[in-house]
C-alpha cells in the first residue's frame, strides 16, 4: 500500500469519510497538491508511526492547535479525539494543560470551540 493510500485510510478513520470526501472534492488545481501533501505526510507518515497511539496523537494535536489559537481546526480535532476514544473529561484535561502552558486566552477559545461539540449542541 502506498503512503497516500495509508494516509487516506487513517485520515478517513480519524476525521470521518464525510470530512475527507468534502476536502478532496473541494480540491482544485491550486489546492490539489496540498491535499496530496497532507494525506501523504501528516496522515500517511506521521499519524501511522508506531511511537504514539491515536489517542496520544489526538491529545498532542488538540493541545498544539489550541496553543496556536487556530479557529477552525480544533473543532475538527475535538470530533477526531472522540472518534479516537478520548472522553470529554480527557479533552477538558488537555485544554486545562493548554491554559497553564500556552495561556488562558488560548484555552478559553479552545473550550468555547469544544463545548458545543461535547455537549451535543
């Protein structure tokens, strides 16, 4: 199996078919290489490495996205963390850790993004 195929499989397992189908269908000549890049390298090379399981990778991903103050990716990765077996309590703990090490504003924003997803709103 190729790195792209491995990456596509993991990307679908973590993010869900609907998201991946939408991302790939939305690719155009300008963004197609980027979709290929993230599928091969983020999902096919990094997420498939044996050093961390998917739960741990989800924790790291959530923490980094929150710490960097990203607006759109955290919601996607809260859902992915749930799919990877994290509980709402564990996600809360990750975001509390962000508050200590990356700052209260970053954690506050991440909590605001995660809350409706975790409450089912």
